């Protein structure tokens, strides 16, 4: 099993550090004071919503709205996002 969060953190950190430095990369990945390093907050879920936004905008070739409805990190039994395409290409 993969820890997708750690993989994403490493890729993002490496990419940012390559064009700036390790300190800036760490601040972007984990927050200015390291608050996003803990999995006991909704930062990870909001990041996943942003990732889903990019993914579905590419797939639907239009702007989408992503609403985080449920989150395991916030005490729900599942993660659930609502994806609303603005003007999908299939119309």
C-alpha cells in the first residue's frame, strides 16, 4: 500500500526546492509554522479538493466547483466531494 500523502509531499517539495530552496519548499508543503504536517487538520482534505479541481477541469475541459462534503480526517466515515462542472464539453 502507498502513502499517497507522503509521495505528494515529496514530489511537491522537490519540485519547489528545485526552483527556489528547501526552506521555501517546506513552508509551502507544511505551512509557515508546520501546521499542515499533522494529519489532524483539514489542510490535507482541502489540498485534495484542489487536486480534484485540477483533475476534473482537465477531464471536463471547463471550470469546476469542488465542495468538500465529508472527510475522514474531520470525523466522517468516508471522504466525499461534490464536483460541479461549469460547462462540460459534452453539452
